[in-house]
């Protein structure tokens, strides 16, 4: 089965005013669709055409060499955006609680230190990429990745990612990436991030 773009789990305008409707329409319907079309084209006719995208990205060396860059970029784009839509929700934001809140405090000092580091990593990502909260096998960490690379290709589990490609914010925020990342904190679905954290430590 070729990959397909999952439906957005809320309305395009649901994240207003933090993320605007037009950005969501273009980002979900056009950008994500383009990644899906291109990874499907790259994997068509290979032994991986029915493989789950997560497994493909965990070991990119299994991808035929002449398809590997296309799969890394576009398969990564598909996987990253699928996570991204689910990491946001209307009437969300705030702070995590329970075990995840404790893990954040112990890894970063405090929730506001965590916020500052996720933001700084996104602001300092040169060009296009992502800033991630990951579980690296021993605990929580924040890392940046260029382009559509994903932490799973380096053995880490992504818990939360903020897309810092210009297409994620330019219509509303233009060059103000720090402001966009600040606004992103108002739409994080901490229940989903907590669910991923519990899965990572299970
Ligand atoms: Mn994007």
C-alpha cells in the first residue's frame, strides 16, 4: 500500500490565532502530499513498497542506494509531518504533568528551561529543519535535525517536533521564527507527547 496523507485531526482553522488556516491548508494538503507522492514514487517496485515508514527510516541502508536520498527526504517528510499534526490540538498548550513533567524537570531543570532550549535549537537550525524533544534510550534530550531528517534514523525516539521550515510559518510570521516557535507552545498536545513518552520508556 502506498503511503497517504493522514486527515488532519482538527479543522484547518482550529489552531488560530497561533497557526493560521491558510498555512495549515497549504502545509497539510500541498507540502505533506508532495512528500507522500515523492516517497511513493521512489519506493514503487522496490521490496520496501509495502513497508511501514518508521521501519524504513530506522535503517535507511536497506533502501537501494539510488533511492536513498529521495526516501530520506520525502519519507522523512511524510513521517515528520504525520507526527507534527498529531502533536498539536486546539485548546491545548500549557504544561505537561505526571511522569513526563518530572522527566522534563530532571533533564532540563524546569519547564521554562526546556522551552528555552527547544526554541533556541529551532531558532539556531540553519536553513530548514526541526527541533525535537527525544528519548535517547537513557533520558530526554533536545536535538535539531536538518531538512526532513528524523531522530529515529539515529536510534532516538521523537516525542515532539517543531517544524522550522519557512513553509510552516512564513505567511503569518514572515522572518520571525522565534515568535512562531513561541506561539507553537500554545498548541502542543501534551497528552499525545505523554503517550509517546510512556511508549518510549515501556
Ligand atoms: Mn513542514
